């Protein structure tokens, strides 16, 4: 089984101009659509203070279940335990991170893998989420980790204060996971969105989806068509 772990940002806004949203959709909704396009059978949302009736939680749940996958809400690091077998695959997406088009399509299929960005420190865009976690003096997390169920089992050793994504990063690196740099051109042309990159406008996204590497999000009907930006999420 393939599953995805997303995190609901603590800071949330309500306007369409909210920098934590992308063209009318929360980044978490976009990530859920990407998880469905990747064939995830389950989407797990980490929200330490999230209420099941909260709008941000419900919008992700509806999208996931409409796509035929199961949805789970967890509130602490140990909430992941028992949800995957050792052979299962778990894709961890950081807050505000969204690979687009071919960048998203080429992420999987190589086993456990940690994507990283060269440079020890980055600057976030206002309101776009927390800075990507620093891995060492030369790299920071690229916002995508392909883990497995065996790594998830080791979360039993993590303290309650850890967030599951952060704990899995440490477990993966301690186990010698393969690491790969995000190509700089993907960040430069907007195909690997992070809290440190400006959010692309509708014109750029239309161009990306029309370049022969159609966005997995479009195939899952997060939006009806490239020319229909912006589209309000279904409630």
C-alpha cells in the first residue's frame, strides 16, 4: 500500500489572497490531490489541534474520500503507529511544498528517498509556512520524503513532542536513506513550490499543465480545466 502524510499548517487565514493558499485552494488540498494522483490508498493528516469538523480538515477529507482513498486524522506522532505494514510506502510532504507536472511524476519508484535542497538556510515567503528543515550545513529538506512502514514503526521511540514528519526525517537519515538534490531548474521555473519560493500565478500554472507533462492534480479534478483558474474547492 502507498499512503501519504500531510500536515495542516497552524496558521490559517480566510481570504482568497491568503498567502497560505494557492489560487483559492489550501496547499494541503493541492497535496491531497497529488497524493491521489500518485495512487495513495490512504491520506493521513497531522493536525495537533485540528478538529474533525474544522473546514481545513473537512475539505481534505472530502477530496480524499471522493478520490476513493481512506482518510485519517492524527494529533500526535504516535498516531501513525499501526497504520502501515513494514512493506508499505509513506510519502511525507512538508507544509507548503508542491511538486508540479513532471517534477511530481518522477518522484516515485526508486524506493525510500529523501529529497533535499542545497544550502543550509532559506528564507520563507510571508505566511507560506515554516522554513524547510535544515539537514546539515550544506542542505535543507526539499519537502518530500519517501519512507516505508519499517521507518514508521520506529516512531514508537520518538517523544510526544515530535511532529511525525520531523521524526521520520531523523529516522530515515539515521538509517542511511538515499538522498537526492532537487534540480535547481525545477525551483527556478516554479515546478517545485516550497515556502521559500513565490507561489506561481494562474498563467504560469496553465503553462506548466500545457507543456506535455499534465499536472496530476488536473487528472484528479481538483480543478475542472487549466483555463478555469481560480476554482473554488468543492464543499
